[in-house]
């Protein structure tokens, strides 16, 4: 069984980088630096969404499923370079099936740019057939290869006109959907020092992605209905064992009677 690694990231404005690019000194408060950048983006694009290279990664949450284990966690590093390095170290170690929701358009480009800034090493991830011929026609980089499945992009047939929000899809299937906060609230929560809440939010997002991926595997015939039900039970059991409040909330929003597919 090839390990499956589902991932999600959370980001905030790269205040240090913005100071460099706009030649601002340390006397300008962080919140004013960020607001200046937001205003410039709103004027240019109508949205305050910052460019990928200006998004500092503060959380990476993962679900890892292999033949013997199921695990969900957040990489516990406060230094951005170390955080990104540990993510790519996992790919180096396991060569997993990567799964994301909008990872091709957001998460991975952010990790690429920020990893480059910090001198991160990721040879297995960037392999495209030069050293391993198996990667020539199926690698992590190509949009249409399946070593990385961006579920949102794939389900939309690679057209943004059909993109669906993760929260909508998860809830329509019968999973909890987003809990705790929305992505737009992360910057304010970060300024208030609520990093643990941000990580918990990121973990529930990645868990929704994993559950939607299981449903996708059922739809494409890679697992049968009994295997699908078994995997859902496994997730419930492992989350219940944790005793953590955010997983208690997640399970409360996902009663066993909720639709789990036809029997």
C-alpha cells in the first residue's frame, strides 16, 4: 500500500519580506505593514489576497495513512524554514500519494516559493525522471499526473469555473466541514497569539479533505463500500482516542447516522 499524505497549510502576511520589498523600518507596526499590502492588492486586483511568495507558512497539517497506521498531526515548528523542510522530508522518506484541496493553485506554490527563500532541500519532490524513470511520466509537479491529486482541480475537470469549496463538498457528503474559524480570520488569530487554534483549524480542514478523498476513492472504484465504511470507522475511532476538544467537536458534528454512502 502506497502511503497517502493529505496536507493543508495556513499562512499569514510575510511582514519581514514586505519590509524588505517596501524598504520599511522596524518602527512601522506589523499590522500597518500588512494593511498597506492589503490595500495595494485591493487597488490592483479588487481583493486583499496577497501573492504566494508573500504568504508566510505558519501551519502545515497532515493526515498519513499507510498499511499499518492512520495519523493526523501538525508539524510542530515555529521557524518557517524548518516547518517547510520537515514537510518535504516526509515526502523524501515515504514517497507518498499527495492529496490536497486547491493545493496545486495555492498550497504547493506557496511551499515552493517559501522553500526557495529558506534554502529547503526537496529532491524527491522535484524528481521529474532525471534520476528515477518512474517519475518521468508521473511526478508531483505536473497538473495532470496523480502523484499529487488536487481534488478540487480534478473534480472540476481542471477548469476554475467548476471549482467547489471544500466546506460545501464536505457538508453535502455528510462530513463536518469547517470548524472553529475561516481562512480569513487566521491573520487576526495569529496576531492574538492563537497559534494552537490555527493548527486545530488546519487539522480539521485536512481531515475533511481526507474524508472527501475516501469518498473519491469509493467513486473511482479503488476501494469498495465495506472498505470505505471501515476507513470511516477507523477515523472515528482514532479521533475519539485523542481526547482533544477540536476532535470531540468534529465527531459531534459527524454523527454515525450521517450519510456515509449507499450500503
